[in-house]
C-alpha cells in the first residue's frame, strides 16, 4: 500500500465538519466564498491551529486544495490533523461572485481582478475568520499568485499572521513566465481544463509521467474544477474563465523587475515549498525569493522531489502535506 493510500485509509470523513460562508466583499453585489473544515470534536479555537488559504491565478481554492484524491483532500488532511481550515475564493474564482464584466466578451474590458484586489479580498476573509473565531491572528497558506497575495498581506499585517507557508510563490523573472502567453489581455482568459493534463505531465521528465498523476485523479480534478464554471457553454466545452489581472501584474511587476511587495518585510516564520520540476517558478527564482526573506523570525526551504507546480495534487503530495503540518504545529523558536 502506498503512502497516499495509507494516509487516506486513516482519514474518516464523517469526523470532519464542512461549513460554507459567503462574506460581503465591500463591493456591492460581490460576495466571497469561504469553505471551512475542522474536526467535529474541535471545541477550542486557537490562532496556532487556524489556517486561512488562498489560491493561484487560474484555479480556485476548492480546485487546488479540496479535491478528495483517494478520498482525502489537502484541506481534509489538515482538518484531520486538528486544524481549523478556511479557504477563500477571490472574486471571479470558484464559488465567489464574478464581476459583471466576466459575463461579457473578454475583449470588451481590461484585465480583471488585480493583485491589489486579491489582497483586499484575502484581508476581508482573514478578518471574517478572526471575528468568527474570536482570534487576533491566523496561519496562512498559499501558492503561486496566491503566494504574492498572502506574502503582501503578511508583510503589511504582521500582527495578524502567526506563520506563513508558501508553495512556489512568484518572484522576479528575466525570462518569459509560462502562464503569460503574450498578446493583448482581455478581462479574462479561457482555460482548456480538459486539455491541461498534457501540459501538466509535459513539465516532468518522460520517465516519470506514468506515475506523476495516479490513475483517475485528473478526471476527478477536472470534473470538480469545471463544476464551478458558471458559463454552461464554456463548461460543456471543458473550459474555465480565469481573470487576467494576475497576468497583467506579471508584466507590471515580475517581468519589469519591480517587486509587488518586499518579502524582507515579512516578520512571521516562513516555510517555502518547491517542486523539483516546477517550470512556472523554477529553482533559481524560488531561491531568489527565499533569499529575500531576511526579516522573517525564521525561514525554511523544503524541496519536494519529482513534483511540479501542482505538487499538492500529485503522487508525492503527502510530503508537502506533512511538511505544512509539521511547520504549523511546531513550537520551535529561534534563540
């Protein structure tokens, strides 16, 4: 039995509570969706055992963190380990309200949902959790573009972040970044979800492609991801609408040599996770980011072997899961 199967067999979904919240965003007509999972027997809520998560530039928090591979998602695993986990969808993603411009043709409006908007929505989600649980701070997890959102938030709100864990956060690049296909940007882009597997596997060496994504996992993920698409026509064609504000910000900040925020201003302990075969955030870029974390009370790098940008959904996912739990759970303090 594999490590994934062992972990899944120990997970009892009946012992986990799943709540859904729709939170006012501060913009009329826009509500933010937060999914929350925790153990049924959890009666005391502590900052150190609370996590707020945010997604990347293309897929929602549900798509990235809550698809139950082998019966257990990343959020399920964290909840099973005693964490109270909240995952927000920024406006335009997942089950959060879509800006009205997303119902029009993409070329009629400029790129939607900038990183500024992402940080604002994430801050709204954190404040909701703080009020709901009577806390003053939380742990934070994010990946990719979400790493920028969460990193900027942590840099500006040191008093509200206990620890920060990031998977492949964005950083400056002097070469093209794969998610930006070039050309004029409309308000959103159409992502061919059903065709994503070839690109996904193509980022790994040929010898490992048969085992990178276990059988049935991609179909489960794509079905979940497309179920959140509100355009029936796009959904039937296997496509997802994803906002282009994060892509515009790649051009404005990361490709222009201008950081959106300064990682050195983060004071919380930081865990940086990175996949060996990540082409979206290559090793040198992740290392350059890590070197900027000079203000963190302590920092840690964990490299996940034989993993891509989507390490949380691959055969070695349990390595990443376990490192996140270890980091958030430990009582270690620097001397």
